[in-house]
């Protein structure tokens, strides 16, 4: 990506046609699965709402930002990400789909089934970060094993499921009633929990929605 001299997108300079072309081209180099525009943008240097929405889509995918600003500032995070100068890992937990996504540099690299909290102990929506990791962990509160635990919201963690009933069955039961679920944690199969544990370092952003 070439350098830009003025902000591009929402609130940017409408007459900076060369900067706009640079951003249009940079967005086009990302596939749609990694936040790139679909269809590709015209690299005509013209400021449009389509361009702003394309920037927002990229920001949502790369950063997990729920309310992106649709703007590329000179030297800012979005500028760095488009220039591939910024490396970022994040985790998304989709409550309605009961699915965990591991995202690296805007691309989904892993997707796992999960079971989240029940009606009495819901997994809260919002933005968090992993502040503690324990490969081997046992809950003193509930006296259950929670291996490959990554804590992101007080005592709530992403971790391995150790129940007797298969996780796949729990997911089906939970889809019919919110009685089935965890105490707010995000539980996964052992292989999935281990893979996610190895993927995410401390301070990785976790978005629950």
C-alpha cells in the first residue's frame, strides 16, 4: 500500500483523489472473507458512501469493532492494517450460533462449536480481553475441570468441556431451551479448546455478541 497524506473515508478530504485511490486499491487486495469489498471497488479516486461502508466492513472484520468509524487516518490503526504493518489476533463468540471464531489479521482461521451460559448465568455480551491462561485448571467454586482455560470476564473463561453428555447434544438441547448451558463460561471440545488456547496470547481481544 502506498502512503496517504490526508484522511480517507468519513470526514476525509473529498479532493484527495490519489489518497482515495490508494485506499480503494488496498481494500481490494483483501478477499471478502477477510473484510475486503465484494464486489471490488472502482479505483477511481472518487469519495462515495460505498467506500465508507467498505472501510467499515474491513474495520469490523480486522478489529472486531462493533461501531467502526469508516475512516483511514494517516498512520492510524486502519492505515497500518491495510498496509499489512499491523498483526492482530482476536476471538469472537456468537451467542445465537453458539460458535467461536478465531480471527487473525481480519481472516477467520478457526471456527469451533461451543456452549455458552444458561438463562440464570448468561455469558455477557461486550468487549473483553484474556487476562489469565491456565492449561490445567480446576474450578474451586464448582469443583469441575476447566482445562485450556482462558479467562476474559472475571471468573468466566473459554475452556474445555468435561461433561458426560456430548457437547453436540448439549448444543441441540440449548437451542430449544436456555435451561442447558454453562455458568457463563464458553465450553468447547478438548481439541478445539487446546487449539484456541495455543492460538491466543494473553490480552487477546474477546468479543461476545
